C-alpha cells in the first residue's frame, strides 16, 4: 500500500489534516462555552454524541467500505465530504 505514490501522498495529507483537526478538538469546548454559554453538562453530551459517531464510522463503516472500494476512492471521497461539510457550515 505505501509503495504506491498516490496512496502514500494521500496518507501523508490525511495525517497532516488529522493533526490540524485535532486542534479543533482541544479548542472547541472553550469556544462553545464562551460563544454559546453552554454548561459543562451540555458540552459533555455533545462530546459523547461526537465520540459515538466517530466510533460507529471508524469501527464499523470503514471496515465494510474498505472491502468494497479501493483506498484511493475512500480517501478521496472522505476529503470531498469534509470539504462540502466545511463549506456548508459557513453558509
């Protein structure tokens, strides 16, 4: 898998992207508390829902999809979905 330059490049970009988005996980609680004045309980509920969603997608869905599609297709579609969600979140 890493011998193919396209997959290797996509994985490097994916790693950099994950590193950047991990900063969001650190800063989002502070932002939500100050911007929307939510309580720690509400913040905890949001984090639980987010965690369950990630576990479901990464634990179950990705394994099934990787058997049906190539890695390049999955990575590319993931970036397209992420770009669309970022664009839609700013509208």
